[in-house]
């Protein structure tokens, strides 16, 4: 299991029996680093840099040297490159990004024995905004983390609330990466531990939540409202919802409806142990390397009995079952 950690001390409650890597997305925590090492897990840096800047080979070399130095000083075990910037396949950034990854891998492997270099992929290789050389990047890295979430983009969707990571779309994207020649053993499945809260303009009897009025100017759903909600908030809110937990059999995802203080109806789509287990089964079926989540701090680790069970179930869902 590949973990993104975004702060606070809840890491003591993670399921360390499964964790192999922790990516620090927040301030360095020496106590976490020591604890992870005591459990046999790696702790790695988050690496992000402007793709315009990396066209310059001298800048690339300097940036990589800084990351290696920081990793050594903090007794860390590598880097997870998280560059989510747009580029076309004909741009100079396209080749520069591939070069950056290869040079980072060479430097880390040479300077820090046993270190690991990974890269975060978009949920699908078909997204026209990020024309990366996915095959070369995956081959150069130790492995890649596929961000299988935020798949339902309201701006270009049909202005209807939907799953953050629909089952068929998610798994088809892994098939697409594998068809490119990328080994399944290079792919780690990323799942969301958060959902989206949509404000409904209308809610049909069939529970379809419409989020914007036609005509749709400047892109279909401008003006539609949605925001991210962590699993711990969702689990508190679902009990007071007006619908209880519903299940969409096509998207294989849970959702519920609630009314806010102003009387507006909202629909919340999220992932739970049931939807995650279904996707995790694919890992075993196709021989993927593993699984991870954005992000581990989305659960309630307060020690409350119900919250504790909910957190345990989410960690358990990461173990693939056929």
C-alpha cells in the first residue's frame, strides 16, 4: 500500500502491516520517518517543478541535486514526482519531462542505495491535456501511481452529479495503460478516500441530481457547485441524510442526499469499502503492483468505537479479494 500523508499525527493509527511507502505531502516529520523505518516502510519526498523550467538541462540537474541532498539530510528513501501540468506531445516540455524522470531515477539510485523513484499518472492516458510519454516514464521509474479519482469533471460532463471514480471507467483506463506496453507490475492503483458534495438544482424521482441550468455557456457546467469531502465527514453526515446510503449499480458507487440549513438539496458521491473492494479485486486479476489512496488523513482516527471500525474497514478494503 502506497500512502499519501498530508499532516497531523494520525499516522500512528494507520495500518502499518500493509504500508510499503509513505509520501510526505506536508512538512517533514522525523518521528514519522523513524516510525515508518521501524515498520520496514519507505518515506519519500514529494517532487513538483515547473515543466517550463525543466526544458533547461542545467536547471534539471540542479533541481535533482537539491532533491537528493534533501533526501539524504532527512534520511528519506526517494521521491514521488507529482507533476500535473498540461502539455502537448509536440512541445519541448514533453521530452524534457521524460528526461527529468530518467535523470532523477539515475541520480537517486546512484546516490541513495535502495531508494525509490515513482511518478503520479493521470487516471486515464486519454486525457488530451497531459500528453506525457507514459510508456517511457513508467519504464524509467520503479513504478507509477495512477490517480484514479476526480474522473467526473463537472465542467465537461452533462451537469449531473456522479461518482468520483466510476468502476468501468477506472478499470478501462488501466487496460489502456497496459495496452501501451506498460507492465502491470509498474502500476499502483490510486483510490479516493474522499467524495464530492454537489448542490442540486433539481432532484428527480430516480435520484438524478442536476447541477446547472441550460444553456451552458463557457463550457457545459459553469456555475455548478461541488466540493471535496473527506470520508470522516461523509460518515458523520450520512446518518442525518434524507435518503440513507444509496447504491448506483452502473457506476458501482454509493451516494446519498441531504438538505442544508437553507433547504437546498445536495447529493454526495463517494467511495466506501464496497466500491473500493470491487476495484481492488482487479489488482489481483491483472497482476498490478499494489494500491494506494488520496489520502490517508481522510479517515477518523479519534478512537471513537464506530469511527475506529469504519477506519479499519477502509484499510481492509485495500486488500484485494477475487
